[in-house]
C-alpha cells in the first residue's frame, strides 16, 4: 500500500500546474459565466513563492496592447533608460555672413515626440548659430523608415482616429491635424492650428445661444477624401457659451505640418526660408548645424505603456529593427529584433507571433507564460524604473478611472489591452501583506466586459487577501 501511495504521489507531483486555480477564482468564473477555456491566468510572487494561479498559461491568445510590453522592454534593454532620439539638421551649399546658399536639411530618425513645442528651441539655436537667411528650401529626409506612405492604418471603421496613425520617420504632433473651432462670434470660426496643405476644412457650423451641452457642445465632424486629399466637414450648431473646441484627426503626412510650423516660427524670428519644401536624402557634402534630441527614452516608454500609445510603440519597434539590422527600418527587422533581444533572455519563443509592436493587429499572438517571463525578468533587471513606466492603478494612464474608487488604487502597475474580442491585463499587484505579485490575465471572448470584471475582481482579491 505504501508503495502504491508513493507512486501516486510521484505521479501527482509530476503533473503540470497548468489547470491550477484557487477556489476563489473558480467561484468568480462560475459567477461571471466565463468558460475556463476563454481565459489564461498566471499569478506568482515576483520573488520566490508558490503560484497563486496557473491556468492555460501556454494557450496562444490575442494580447492586444499588452504586447507593447515586449516592444518597450526590448527598447529598455537595447538602449537603456537615458538614451535620446535624435533629429539632425544640416545645410547644403555655403554658410557665410548669416546666409545659407543651399537648403536647410532635416534628417529624421523617427522621434515620435517631436512637436510644435520643440520648434521654438530649434529656431532659437539656428539663430544663435547665426542663420538669418536660407536661399534654398527645406529638404526632409525620411529614409530611415521604409514603411510605405499610408497615413492611417484603416484597422477599423475609424481610420482618422489617433490610434490608427501610421509611422513616419519625420513624425510631428503625434500625426494629428488639429482644427481650432471658436464659437465666440456670429459664425463659429474654424482654423488649422498649424498651416498644412494636406487637408481642407469645409465649415458649415452655426452658432446658437443654447447651453453648452448635448448636441450643442461639439460640432458634427465628417471626413471624405478625394484625390488623396482629406476634407473635414464641420456642421451643426455650436453654443457660443462653449470654450474653443479642438478637433484632432489623422489627415495628412506629418512632414506637411512640420514644414508649416517651422516656417511660422522662422518668420517670427526674422529668419527667411526662401524655397519650398521637398522630400529627398541628405546630400553628399552636407554639413551638420545642430541635433535636436528627445526626452529620455524611459519617459517615452512610460507614455507608450501608460497611455497605450500605438504610434509610439510602432516607432520604437521600427527603431529596434534599424538598431539591430541597419537602416532602413522595416517591420520584419523589428520582429526579428524583438525576438532576438527577448529570445536571448529566454522570454519569447515560437509561441509568440509579432506584427507591428503595438497590438493593433489581428495576427499577433502570445501566451500568459511568455508575458509572465517578461514581467519577472524586467522587474529583476530594472525594478522600480520599469514599474514606473507602467500605468498606476487609479492614478494615470488607461487605468486612472478604472481603479479610481477601488481598493486596487495605487497598489498595481499595469498594462492593459483591448480589442473587440479581447480584454487583457498584465503587470504587478501589491497584496495586503506587502508581497508584490506578477499578474497576467488574458481574456479572449465575445463579451469583453466579462474579462474586465474578472480582472478587477482578481486584482481586488489579491490586494485585500494576499
């Protein structure tokens, strides 16, 4: 009998823990009417300790934006937290007595944060160097990325929305065209924040004295394209009691807005840019004037994860490809780079299928085990530097409102991901005892609200009881 019991114990001990769930989570699945096959759950202490839950951890699922963790962690490992993105300015011809006889040349390397706020400091530096007049035009070199010329991804029925913006080596203002609508006159005025010939405005708005709420609080906005140029039609009635409204859409190539913004500030500073803008490559013999750099990479990674910024993730993904395999950056190089960086750490293998690095994809797949390995490795390597780049529950990012009035507030550092048939969350949760847990909960199913409910209940269970 003892021999039989011993054999049974050995057999039980050898069984995988893939189906292990505590009674509390079993109860939640039953109560929420969630089929166990729809979820993968992996919860362990970040330091030594037994798993709280380990269920379907090797099942491939759509990660949605949770896959951004693979992109941002790869970048942190490859470049370090203090690395800064460059944008270089050159000139062709001669430069004497304040006059450049050739072009002002911009060599773009994909800084996704370049914006209107950076232009004054760039122009100030040009003026300090002594530039007063540029006889040529503005030459923009976007060749660092080889991603085609699409403006938006058309992933869904909202192609002009911010999350559908496509990458460009010369990114500007998050690829958004901003229209300022001011109702404080007889007829609401609508104007471009930055001169941009890449789109048109058709303003049919009327002003009303009604209260600024409901249908009188925002213009009706429609976009149609003809011959590659978008027209934004504004209609309806806008209350004159409303503050100015900002309509932000992905409508044209970002270099158009960059050109307009740069010319505005150059003119205001008394610097003449005589010629037009054109696209090309840095000419042989061009000399460098200055290099503009972004904020430190860790701040860009934080915005990417906290706000789940698709555009930033796409740019980081492409940058990794160029860093590992040379310019121009391509999606395939990005896929290879992330697989190489994280594969060398034992994090990603054949179970993970990468697409564009941001999660806005129907092809991307990974497992709870792969994400769990990433979270373990990232915490052990970078600790609170890494946690600080995730959204803080109830405080910021995609989980600011979600956990504002929950016990989970300020007790979790998370990355979320949502598609029509996916609701996922991954990160770290601090339990009642002070133990920090590595948590991955992936739900793929038609009723994503059920996935969200389950995740919230599990996180609250950890915070209150563990």
